[in-house]
């Protein structure tokens, strides 16, 4: 249910000078919290203030979360974020891979922590995240009758469901900023890798689009475009030389692979050797024919990469049938 109050006060319009003219700001107070909205013209701000005054005169309660009359509220105010997140996970579970499911659980965990009314200080932070990631946002484990949810996890999840904000929080810019910040921050407070941030934002955009399609939100609240904090961070494509193997490490690694039991060791050793010394892609190494490998070992020829078709894909079968 929406928390409403009749304690509303509408203030006079404020005019502010800007470099390119004026802006007009309407301020009102709902309970103990002030709200404001800025407009580029006096006509627009007059219309907004008139709407607020009309709602007050009708005796309509105002939402303590959004600051708007309850009649203006969308379905978001009646939808709990935690319940929505669980529903989104359940709906997408069948068509997502195992790795995608894991990433969705991580993103939903960070967003849920950011959308709590108060921090869960009475619980261990690691246990809270584990309960969300491993149980709440794991459809298979949560619905497994042979593995009931531990009592400690149930206590944590019940508290989270009671203390999670409604979807109306996504209509407040400060809450949206808090979630975006949480998606790009590690547990120790440092910035996450650019690839992780981009992945989390893609997942959250899928969730917001799901909410829009089902009439919970009117529009996707996540920021978009450059300069708005919504653009995906740049991912560095340069390879750090310190992360590469030196020749001695490559030799030791190949020797270790070759000593694996049965015939898999020599087979894998030959496979990884072509990747390291011939700079082939895995699919190119698999496509090497026996004649081509023999020529490379005997020094009678060179290892060539398979040719590509007009569409850009490699013709593996052709390469196997027609060695160079």
C-alpha cells in the first residue's frame, strides 16, 4: 500500500536567473520532506502548482515517497522491488544460460541492497548478499523441495522483503543514482571493472524494460547518453604485458599438460602448442589437417590460417579436405 499524508504545504514559485534566461521552480512539502520541480517557462510551473493546489483542496492524500498526489501514482507504488526482482529472475531463468543467471543474481543483489530503507546492520553483510544471490535470486535452488531454505536465510529474506522500497523509488532521481552507483562499485568501495559495469547496466535495463512492458513503470528510468552517467564505460582493449606468459612459463605449462593421464595429455599439448607458437584461434587449430601439421613439424611448410568465406565465417570442412 502507498504511504499517504494530508500534511502538505505548497510554496510560492521561485524564479532563478540563468545565462540563457530564467527558470522557474515550484517547491512543496509533504510531511517532513521537501520536493521541487524546475521548469523552463512560467506557464509550465504555474500549471504544476495549480495541479498541486487543486489536489490539496480536494482533500487528496499525497505520497510520502514521491511527493505527488496518490491519484497520480503509477502501479509502481504498489509493487515491492524485492518481489519484482524475484519475479524477473523467475521469468528469465528458462532462457538464460548458467553464466547469465549468475550475473543477473549479482546485479539484482547490488540493486536490492541499494533500495533498502535502512542498512541491514543486524545481519552480517556477507550473509545478506549470500542469501540474496544464492537463494532469493536462484530459482532452481529456491524452489527445490529437497533442499529447504535454511532458517537463517529465511529470517534475512523476510526482513529484506519488509524493508525494500517500492518500485516508485525508480521515479526518484536520487534513488536511481544510488542504484547506478552500486552497480559500478565493489564490496570494498572501489570501482568495478568497466566490463562488469556494462554487464550490470545491461541486466538492469532488461529489468526496467520488463517493468515498462507490464505497466509497473511508465518509462525506463535509467540514464542514457553521454554526460548523463548512463553511457557504458569504456573498456580497455590493450593487453597488459604483465599478464602474459614468458617462454619459460609456456614450456613448463605445455610439459605439464603433456603429462596428463591417458592420451588426452599429448593431444591437449599439441592443441595448446599451436595456439601459443602459431598464434592460431582455437577453431583454427582444430581445423588443421594432418598433412598441414606434418609439414609444420618437418619444416617443409608454414602454418596458414584457414580461409574465410564471403560471409566472414571459416570454411572448416573445406580446409580439412583441401590442405595447402
